[in-house]
C-alpha cells in the first residue's frame, strides 16, 4: 500500500491518524512481508494482530498463516475494513481496545498459547508490555514494532542507562531478540524517531520455574519498581523510602546483606536473579 493510496483512503473515509493514540500507519508492504517472515509464523498458526489499521501488515500475515484475529479500536477503520473487502477471508476483525483485551479468552479461541504480531501505537507500548507480562502464561511469543527507545529497554543489560523495570521483569519471563530496524520514512504520518521490531519469546511456566527460584511475583514487581523509582539513589535508600513496599531501613539493609548485595549498590547493577534472591529475603519478614 503506497503513501498516496493511504492518504486517499484516509481522505475519502474522513479518517485521520490519531495523535492521542499515537497512530503511525506502516506504508511499505515489503517491510511488512519482511516482518512476517522474521516472525517465524507457519501455515498452521493462528496469530493475533494488535491494531489492524489499514491492513498493511495484516495482508502478508494472512497469506502465511491459517487465521488472523485482528483487534482494532478505531471504529472508523473498522467500518472501512468491513465495507472495503480489503481483508482476506481468514481474517477475523474484532472492535477492541487492546489494553482491555481478554488474552486468556483469545488463547482459548486460538487453541493454545498466543502468538502476537503488532505495529504498536507509541502511546500504549508501555502499558501493553506490562499487560503481556501479566498474561505471560498464555503467551508463546509477541513480535512488536516499537519506538526504538522502548525496544532498547527490552534488550538492555545490567549496568546500562537503558536498563530498568521492564528490562528486569522481562528477563525473568522471556527472551527478547532484535529483528529489524525501521526508519521514520516507512510510516504515515512520519514519526520523529526510529522504530525497532523485536520478538519476545515467553518461557513456558515449567521452564520459568526452573530458571528462577520460587518467589512472590507481586512482591518482586514492587521491589523492582521501588529500586528504580529514583535510580541514582542506593538500593538501601530507594527501598526504605518506597511507597510501594513498607520495610524500614534496617530490614532492607538486613535483606540486602542476606542476599549478598551491598546496600550502597544501585538498581541498574542487579540482575533478575539478584532481584529474586532479594525478594525472597524480604518475603521472610513481610
């Protein structure tokens, strides 16, 4: 789908890319086909596409899989897709807010753990990533086009400036692989930043259990969030001053030392394994 054809569709249907939703439509079908190829889909797959838009990614995806379940929040786009005949017969279109989607129900419809493909609006990328984490037990993989800054956080390693909350939590649930860099010229409207396509391959539950010791997942998230809330502070000061957990300074010091972590260490130096050990120590006095 060319830039001019996209502009023509938007004009004729009185549609406009939503700044509020951060909509940037992928223009080049060849780029979309490359993303589909890199995702590793097979002819037997049912894939959920988050945000169908004008269907640039949907088309090549539908050619390679058994079925596409496409979620789209924009009612104007839904109306156009339903009347234009733009989508293949194996595409099921659902009017749905991505952040309110019932992923376990979708997994049941797909007959197994979810395989997701999406050119995500920048405005919802962070909450959607946490939604994927919350539903990781029904996730097989997600191939996502993200703002480069966000994508770099997903693959960041300890000790780097990009390393943060989502880096830590994803490291305990999945393997993240960078697939493709996509420049601003591939979209309409043209964004001000580059995009990156990543594949998040979620660990099956038994594998996750084998990788990390048993721990309180809710407490782990609070501990990680507390540690990074003021990342320039030491762990001792961040944890003891956190509004998310209620441990005093001496309790935090004792837990850090028991976990083999110096209280003066900063959050970006800890691996997911370190955070799990620390969480287990704090759970003993919770």
